[in-house]
C-alpha cells in the first residue's frame, strides 16, 4: 500500500509536469488527478486478478 501511494503520487506529478511543459497545458492538475486514479485502478485490477 505504501508503494502504491508513493508511485501514484510520483506518476501523477511527472505526467502533470510533462503535460504542462510539452502541450502548454493549463489543466495540469486534472492530468495529475487522472493519472493517480488510473494508477489506482491498475493496481487494484492486478491485485484482484492475480
């Protein structure tokens, strides 16, 4: 669980920064939130179907 919390925060931060730098995004916070949710769903899906 700790690993998930760290990786979702890091992935959201990096994807938001990438979006803001490369596509002049003003919605980087939405990208950050969406990435965290996607990572959460991915981790839960793999846990349930492993």
